[in-house]
C-alpha cells in the first residue's frame, strides 16, 4: 500500500501541471530562439541596435527591483482587491487575450501558408511587421478572433480550461519576448524572487495575520458582466454570471478527490523559464561559434532536468506537509546550480556571466518615426 502522498503525485492534476510547465518552457524557449535566428549574424551574435523593438530585455537593475515591485503589487491586491478587482480583471484579461492571439498566430500562418518569418506579428500595433504580410494579415485576424472567442467564453463560463488557455498564452509570450541578457541578470532575478516567494508564503502570516500570497492567489473576482448589468439595475440577470479566478495561475482538477485542484503560479513557470530560454540561446550561440552544422542542448537539457526535479520536490513537500510551498525555493537552486556547475566545467562561466550574445554596431542607426 503506497502512502497517500505518492497517490496524489500520480493524480492527473499533478501530472497535467508537470507536463504543462515543462512544455510551456520548451515551446517558449524555442519561439525565442527563432527570433534570435533571424537577427543573429553568422557567429550567432546579435547586433545591439538591431534587436526587435517588441522584445523586453532585462538588465541587472530591473532584475533587482522586480521583486520589490511584485511585493508592492501583491500588497495592493491584498488590501484593495475589492475596489480594484474590476480594473484588474479587465487589464489581465486583455493582456492574456493578446498573448493567446500571439501564440496562435504562427499556427494560422502555417494553415494559411502566409509569411514564414518568425518576426511577423500580423498586427502593426504588436511591433514590426514584414512587407509581404503588411500591417494586417489574414492569419492575424483569425488568431485575434479565436483569442477573443476564448476570452468571451471564459468570462461567461469561468471554466478552468479556458483560464489555463489564457495562462498558456501569457507564459509562452513572456518567455519568448522577455529576455535576460546574461547569467548575472538571471541570478539576480531568480534569487530576488526566491526571497520574495519564501517571505510571502512562509512569513507574511506573522505580520499580516494571513498568508498574503495564498490569499491573493485564491481570490475570485466579480464577473465584469455582473458589474455592468448591476450598474444598469438589471440585478436578476447579473446573478447568473459566475465569479472569475484570474489568469495568474494554472489549475487542473483532480480525478481522485472531488473539488480538489492542483495549482501552479505562472511566475513559477515564466521566471525559471527565462533562465532556460537564456541557456538555450547560449547553446545555439556556442554552436555557431564552433561552426557546427547542428547544436546540442547541453545547458538547456541540464537546466530543464533541474526544473523537473525542483517541481517534483515542491510537489512532494507540499503533499507531505499539507502546506502551500514557495515553488521557487526548489526551482531556483535546481536550475541555477547545474548551469553554474556545467559552465564552470566547460569554461563558459565568465562568458555567460556577461552579455554573450550582443556585439556593438559600428554606427548607431537613426530611429525613424512614422505617423
């Protein structure tokens, strides 16, 4: 007879969380690499001022202050959620909808046999677009319509699968379009977020008389449909709209325990995912430097294995202790330490610690503004 926590680890909800987290990191990293492949020179380096305008590249200062900003946002939601929930729901839903559309765009480009460029955004407002597709493409319209359908259906039904679909889009876009420029930035970011995660999960109860992280993560917002209908004094109709669990996490229902859900915050996927994206790009860069026809995912493989081990450890401890765990407490050391060890053995540590991909341009390009 197996212990109860072993049975829970093999529950479909846990397995789905595990597979989704790993799959999203792999897919997001691959999408990021495609963007680099179009920008890189023959040695795998990227010209500094040729980077895509729709990418966000984090530096050390931003990485250092990100946990502080996250803490402020968490406290605002904790204290003012009731008064801010409508705006926060609309904002997060719109962002998630755009993310889903961006993820679906390559699928529709393939189906419609449109532009194969990984830099094509379909919509001019998303960033630059290529000449063959123009500012508005058929694939872009189709992806926007499907994303809108997902968002509207989720608002009307509050179904967990649709919320997960929105979370999938956010994770892939964050990993693909947000970059850490070096191992130094990754380390500062992950260590800061580890402290953030541990404090708000383990120690916030002693100060705020409540587990702030868990309280905010499990809050349900009033449906915007209900808010609008109630403002119109049609209260009987507003009661039919369900409350929404906001798309800041993935949840999957258990097949063993009725009403039980396994949950993982999107930050526990995206933040380690930025490190894994970085090391995949470094694997590609090294292959180009060595003039090899293909490249092996040395750093990415060991970091992904570490991520899987860390996620498994967090799940085991959570089931044994019956207490919510800060996943980054396990994910950060399990991903960072193997990368540092391999980089030390391979002699790449000094190069990875700095920005290894970018070479300065000889002449700065003038910025052209269009109206």
